[in-house]
C-alpha cells in the first residue's frame, strides 16, 4: 500500500538475515550431482498431479549440471554489484518464493521496486514473463534483474560474467554444464533450468478434482469451488482445464488496481511491525513520502492505449503462501482480495468487463478463501529445502 513504511537494514546484514546468498569462498559444486539434483530433474520430467507436462526450449534441455548451477546462481549475492543481493532475496524460498514482508521488494542500497515480487513456483509454464509480459522466456528474463538499477545494479552483463569467472568456486561449473565458460545465454539457461524444476501441485484440490478423492477437499472448500466456477466468475480468468489447471489465462486484464485516484482522501493504514498498524491522514503521508512511480502495466510494453493498467493474470496455485497480492502488493490478505472483487473492483473507464459486483455473503467469502487455501501444494517444504541445498550458510 502507498503508506507502507519499511525498516531498512544495511544491505549486507539483510543478506544474512534472509540467507539470500552463497558466501564467498564456499566449496565448489563441481563434484558429482547430488540427490537434490536428481530429484529436481525427476520432478520436471514427471510433474505432480494437476500440472501439465513441462517443456524447455530445444536448445536448453534440462540436465543435472545445469540444475545445480542454476540453483547456485539463484542463491548467490555476489551476482549483484555490491555483493549484497541475490535472486532469492526477492523470491524467498521460505515465503512462497516471493516476499511476504513487503508490498514491493527492496533492491540494492534500499532502492524500492514498483511491483510486487511474483512467485517463481510453476514458472515453467509461463507464456509471458514479468507482470507486464515484456519477456517470453525464462532464459532471457533471468538476465534483466542483474542489470536493473533498482534490483542488482550491475553496469553490464559483461561485468557479471567477469565477476563469475574470477570466483574460484565457479571453476569448471559452466564447462560441466555447457561445455564452455560463462556467457549471457548460458547464465540465463542455467537459471531457467533450475526454476523449471520448482513444480508445486498435488494440492487438496488436485487430489479431489483430478484424483477422484472425495475426502480430499473440505465441504467449505467445495462450496468455494462452486462459487469460483459459478457465481463469482473467478474461473473466467483463472482457468481450470479437464486434465490440469494452471489457474491463469495468461492474458492481461485491467482490474482497477493502480489506476490513479487524484481525489483519494481515505486514510492510510501503515503497518509498523507485524500485527501492529497506525492510521494516518493521506495529507500527512503525501507530505513526507516520495511519490510512487507511475505504473501503466502492459502499456509500457506495447504503447497501446488499450493496455493501460493491464497486468498478467497470475496463477492462483499456492496463493495462500504468496501474500501480499496484486501487482503492487496493495492487498494484504486473500480476504481483502475477495472483498475487492466482491465490490466490483474500482469502477473506471477501461475496467475489464469481467469484473462486476458479486454481492457475496460473509459465508460465501469465507468459502472462497477456503477454496483458495486448498490450492497449496504439500511439496512446498521440499522445494524450500531444495533451494537451500546450494550450500547457503555453510
């Protein structure tokens, strides 16, 4: 939310707190593949119940060596300009591979990003990458944060590659994975190879809907499913197929979130610590805060006026673990999200016609939240352990 206050630690200390990187001088992973690598490759080849087959580009088939290297790169703080930020510090394994603590993440030297960090769970299936869809491949998407000034702030990819080549614990790793040394394409391919193994399905919903286990889903969640696919119309964008469900149409929609409200006078609730909030007038907040950067969504990619404030439909798998919600992190709980759509969003010219008042009762809202919670995979803890198997803290 606009008024969120952040307590900033020194960047190096923050890295230690979040366990977001591999310490300089750690042991090389050039040895034979680990059990984690074999398990990850098997997960990619045989996705859990409810998920379709995963695919990779013809020029980047997954291998044990690429998976191990990609995992190490993802957790390595040294890939940022000042050795403080890793990919895992915005996509924190223990927080649903996103960041539950901040509406929008903090990058190098405390620089604020303008969008909420999306989870990378099940990113193997993404057709459009980033919330505005400006990339179409995990291989190339992985490179952008490395040179983004607010994220990892390296001046060029060449700078990153030179640093990797200077680190003894990377000796031979690219050669083992690709037959040659570090390069921009191999860096992206390694990161993408590991991310594609983070498949999280087999939820209570999957066991009920696809597995035929009638006891897997609670009566409340079943009622929520009926609302999801019926009265509430959620499945119009968060689609469910006959054999699998990704809960996204991969299309861009204007939900009213982020549309400017120049006449807004409602107070701002500021969370000062977990569970503790203070309410301030909007005038007071405006007098002390730095204005948020404008965010026109898909328009920033296409320059088509019809795309203003349109953002990609996110998957709802594991959504109970990935708060806060919406592209700006402005809604803190699933209940807030359901109530926002129940009100019909924020009416304005350009609002997606699928969004309308729902007039749900309290019990119906609770049922929808119960259904969304049923989409959590039991594999989450195992995937967190997989990420940390890169040797963080050793």
